[in-house]
């Protein structure tokens, strides 16, 4: 069985980048070139950390993104940005997208970033990009279009499908779609069925352009009635389940429901605390999951993006993931 390892998503900012962006955006004391240089230098550092840890793909750290939704909302016509809300049960906030009419893209967000990363990395290095899932996007937004949630999510998915294909054509080896809403207490089976349909459409575009694909459900474990509605997934190489936040619940879910994709992704490194994991502690989780699902391939990853903890610990967690993956390749590969 093939065993891969990747960080799930973006990284935290260093003190230097935080201060430089604040001086640019709030005080007007820094220039755009100075801010871009700080972000780019830290981006290269974090790409190197991931490749040095032996991970199979290096995720774009998206250091200048304030939250996972805003770069897309700002790139679309008929979408405004409103006040702050908490991002799920985490200690950071996002600006609420307000959809006034059908979203219309002014520009693509991810493809130019991929081209820049590809130009800086050696040819063998694989780049990963992460897109927000359309159901999560719609659920966390304010809908003033007069359309139903399903219609708005479908409109968002149409744009994200273009993003996915363009990113893959620009050189992204991995395209991931995040649907953390499916693990929320308010998620419904209908949300999951819609997410499966739209994810299949979006990631189908990435797959057609040669990328490997993932659907990730982070921050918690979905309820069985929600999870089972993902059975209609197509064009998804890995379904990623957060194990570290609730191991027993996650493993019981996999034992009861299996996996709706040929590959199984396990979030075994906790992205929301600073405590180090050890392979001996997570190996039983991997064993139970593999025995229950019998996946064609295994992906080891973090439970969420690493931007919730200080940078030094995010680097440490990256190296821990690489260490766990090296042992898992020997035991399960």
C-alpha cells in the first residue's frame, strides 16, 4: 500500500511577517515591496521545511491570506466583505462574505500562486493547493441573492472548478477541497450529499488536468448520518478524516462506514495544540483505520491547517509528521 504524507493546509505567520503586514495595512508605514519580500522569504522557508521533512507534497503556506474565504470573495464581483465571526471553534476570526448577486470572478486566485511556487522549486517537488469547499463557503456567508443555499453553493462550485483546473494546469500536483462544515454540529445529511456532488464536479476538473485530489473534513469528526452521504463522491483520490481531535469517534466511524474514496487520509498530527506526537501513540489509530477500510492508499496529515499555533511549533509538527510517515511506510507500505 502506498503511504503519503502532507500538511493539510496553511501555516502561521512569523513575527516579522505579522509586524510587516500590520505596518502596511494598519499604519501605512511599510511599502508593498517590503511586505511581499517578507512573505515570499517565509514562504520559501516553509516550502523547504516541508520538503526537508520528507513530505510528498509541499502545501502553499498562504501567509498573506487573512482567512481561507476572503481571497476568493475579494476576487469575485457581487460579493462584499462584512464583519468578523469566529472560524468554527477556533481562536481566530474570518470576515463574512456577503453575496449580493451571482458571484462573477474578476481573476483567478490560485493559478498565479502555483506558477510562482513552481518557478522557485526544483522540478521534482510537488506543489499542493487548497480550495474552500462550496458548501462551507455558502454556509459561512450571508446570502442576499434570493437564491437557495444549494443554488448559491452551485454558483460557487462553478468558479472553484475553474480554479481547480487552472491550478492543476499551472503545475499543482495536488488539489484539496476543504469542507469543515460537514463536521459541524449543525451539518445535515443534505449538506453532505450536496458537498459530494459539488466536490466531484470541482475535483474532476483538477483530475482531468493531471492533479491528485483530496476532500478534507477537518476540526472534528462528522456524524455517521452526515458522513455516509459522501458515498456519491467521484474524482476524489483521498477522503481525509480528522482523527487527532476525537480518535475513538473517528475510528468507530471508519469501522462502521468505511471510506467513500479509494484512498484514506488520516489527520493524526494535532494542529491545534503544541504538544508533540509520537509514532507509538498514533500507530494503533493507523492500524485500526487500515484494517477497517482496507484503502488502496494511505495519506497521513495534520488534523487541520497549522496556522492555529505559533510558527516554531508548526515547523516542529511538520517534522513530526515526516517522522511518523517514515515509520508508517515501513510498517504499512
